[in-house]
């Protein structure tokens, strides 16, 4: 199982690297209360969760369901506009998957 997870992580990371050439130095997780914070980012690229291999899909209303790549105060960032929860039926592994990808 660990081998499958590692392979999935590699596929996800490779896909995202092809979308945004510069590796972000900061990862940000935005939920309902911080959703508007994405407006502070100079957006260079947005990728819908549904387009990202092996990525969960947020079902919570108000969660945009996309990764946002750009700059914030001179730093390259990736922000999760929407997150995942146990109550949506996701496992712990699925809930933390995006954090592993951003690492």
C-alpha cells in the first residue's frame, strides 16, 4: 500500500510541476473562513482539484476546489482554495494527501 501511495504522490507532483514551473516556497490551506484570502495572491495559475490526478474533491459549499499558484509578498505560494474533511467520507490518508503533495 505504501508503494501505491508513493506512486500516486509522484504522479500528482509531476502533473503539478508541469502546470507551474517554479516550486512554491509556502503552502497555504484555505477553508470557509479564509476563502477570500486567495484574492491577496497574484495568481499565475489555477488548477481544479478534479483535474489533478489522485486528488480528492471538496464537497463543502463555498470551498472552490482548486489549487492556486502565484506570489504573495514576493514569495511563491500554492494555496488550497477548499479543503477536505472526514465528514465528507474521506480517510485520514485522503485528508492529508494535499499536504504531502505540497511538501
